[in-house]
């Protein structure tokens, strides 16, 4: 059976929450499907940190005369990342060909088994890593991530242009970190002046609407076989003094709801 669907989570802008969204999507899908995560951010891998498996190392086995990685299984997710391989105090100071080769080997030499979904946590930028993923791994769909920052929106437009040129279908764009929440009152504090992302980027924006008849949820389509419903507007919690923490297990799911209609 192999891997049924490959979904890349991407943005040319760093710091907009790609890794956390990828981890949360995979965690939710893992409730009902066989799921893996390939951390393709070779220079700054984060998935092993998000899942708190920093000291884990994938077992290496020889299969059919070739050495292969056995992915780390955590929270019912099969995970591989350069973060498991490089020493945590060392940087991957590699040029393009080595970067591309590392991504391809992480994908091809990992014994993923049969997966319904493989999520790829993409690095920022539009360079060699993206060309390698597009030509060698061939994701079925891409999910873009942005914030309301003008800088993030401009870089997301570059991501969109690149995937259009590579002829990879885009599911849409997630408006992430649009506001913070006071934990004692649930008051929303907006980080940036509001931008109409659908007009600016030209893609469907996820999680708009509050679920009322006049402001319905935005449907999201990902290939597959059944209908999934989940809460997924993530915004960081904090205090009025600004000492909030942003950890995977402490993200606050807001009242908005998104539907994923798989087809």
C-alpha cells in the first residue's frame, strides 16, 4: 500500500507556525489514520522538540542490503527528522546538493510502512528543499501558513507562486497567530491590523467564520475517504504581562471549528 497521501505544510516566511500546525494536524489525524511526519527543515528541525523526543535516535537496520531508518513512534505518529541525527549543538552547514540529498534520504531510507498520510514539515524559503520535495517526493497537496503580518503575507505570495509553477495543488492558507488570548477573560488581543487574506493571497483561508448561519465555517478539502471535523484555530495563551508560553500541549483551541471534507 505504501503512502496514500503526502501533505506538505509550507511557507516562505519563518516563524509563522508551520511546525506546530504540522504537529497538531498529524496528532489529530493519528486518532483515526496511520500517520507520519517527515521533518524536512534540515537546518532548523523542530518536530523532535515539539514531541519531546529530543534524546531519541532512530534505529538503523539493514533491509535488502541497504541501511534504513526505523522512524520514532510517538503519540501514534511515525516521525523522522534530522534533529535525531545531528548533534543538538551542531549546525548543518551544507550547500544545496547536500541539503537536497539529506531530504531525499530521510524520505526514501525511512521504513514508513503503510501510511494514510505523510505530513512534511517544510523549511522556510523557496529554494533547494522545495525543488527536491516537488521533484523527488511529489506531495499531493500543500497547505500554506501565514500570519496577518504584511511581511508574512508577502512571503506567502512567493510560496503560492512557486507551487503554481511547480504545478502542486494548494489546499489553502491557514491564518495563524492572528490574536492572543487573556487566560482569565478569553479577551482577544489582535497582533496586527487585519488583512483580508483571501483577497491578498487569492486562496481559501481556513477557519474563517464563527459557525453561525450568517458566518459559517470554511470547508477544507484534503484527499482521502471520510469526513473529519475538528477544532483547530490555535492561538497562544499568555498574561497581560506578556509572559505567555507556546507549547504544543498548551495551545488553546478556540471556538471556531473547521471541517475537513476528504474526497
